[in-house]
């Protein structure tokens, strides 16, 4: 399919402005660019989805932001892990994404400010995600209040952490109703056609992915150490020996995304393991579309959230 026209205009504007990508930046600059791109400091609060209560809390020692929509309880609870290559992003950059998820699903959403690399490298994000998830599961009455509708969700690197958390939940015997994975990074050592087809020109580049991997792990992507690390299921959930019994999944991938094929492969692996999966590759869209305030990406976002809501029903 042709590139979504509004997305194409956005990419042209980014190119016109000459903003450096992560691979051409230092960490502070890359973080500032993402914050500027997300429009955090330009949003009109009156245009944002209305939430009953938003409050910053520390959960299991990790800073979080809890979104409680005006819905009757008990309600679903979603633990949300933002994207950004394990290096970028925060509670503010993904505020709109989480607001949409909370209102679309009618769920209490716990957005997690997990530690970022390189200050907190692998497995720091994995540990923070699990700490918050397990704490929320143990105190579910303080959140949505329905232990049968607990969800873990995330986009990109956050979807990696969500997928790993879902496996850990299975192994720990914590009931998990669903996992929502938007364009998940699940197999950094794999050889996928989409990485070549979409290596540059579509927001996330192949060079960016190598930069993120180096920041997260502390090793070069083509090193011997990297070849060992990419077999670790905590970095590559697709390498999990047995996926049977993990939570049902909603998985979204994008046509013009280097991560497209590994996300598709993860959906297929879950199906092969007997896990119920809703999966769609969104034609014409790029990495990062989930929660982006453009017509095409917003339609896709609502469709993904609706699939989760249907699964929880």
C-alpha cells in the first residue's frame, strides 16, 4: 500500500527540520528530540481525552502515573510500558497514548517510568517492569479491582518488556487476561526482510536500532557478546523455548517498519503454541503510529484498543 498521506507529510516535515535521529545524537539530545516530536509542551489540555483522575505514584519503588477513567468498578487494569528503544521516552511522551487506551478500553492504566539505558542498562527495564506488574497484581483492589482482567501492554521496546513480563507472569502463576504488543521488538538477532526494506526513511532506521541495542546492552551489535545476548529470552522473547500458556495477545505491526517481520513472527509463534492471538499488520503506517494524533494512526489505535476491549469481554 502507499504510505499513509498524513504520515508522509509528517516525515517530510521532519526531514525539512533536519532533526537528528538517535544514531546521530547523544543520549540527552535524542531524548529532547523525542519529547519535542511528541508535542508534550505544545498540547492544549482541552483537546486531550478526559480522564477522571491522573496521579503520579511510586509502585514497587518505580515512578508510575495512574490513569483512572470515569468508569464503574471493577474495571480492567493495564500496566503500560512505553517505547523508545529502552533509552528514550517517559510518562509525558506517551501521555496521549495512555489516555486513549484508558478511555477506549474503560480501564485503569498504570504507566511505568522504568529505568532507561545507558544509566540503567539491561536487565534493568525487565526488572522494573516485573516489579511494577507484580506489585499491581498483588494490590489489584487499589487499581481496577478485577483480578480476572489484568493486562500488560506496551509499544516497541515497551512491547518487548510487556512480552517478557507476560512470560514471567505465566511462570509465576499470576493470572493475566491479555497482552497488547504494538510493533514489538522481540528478536534483535533475527534476519528479517523488513529490516532491509524499511532500513531508512520511515522514522525508525536500522542504524537507530543498532544504537539502541548498544545503549541498552553495553555491547556492539556485531560483537561476540551480542551474539550471546540475542539468544536471551529477556532480550528476545521470540527465543523463549516454550510460549504455551502465556496470555492471549493483541499484536499490531506496521507495513513500513523495520520491526514488522519479527512482530509477525512472534504472532505466528504464539499461535503455534496454542495462544489466542488477534494480529493485524497496518498497511501504509510506520513504526510509532500507536497513539500518534494523525487520522490514519488514530483509526488504527482505536482499532487495536477495541480488539483488546473485545478480548477482555
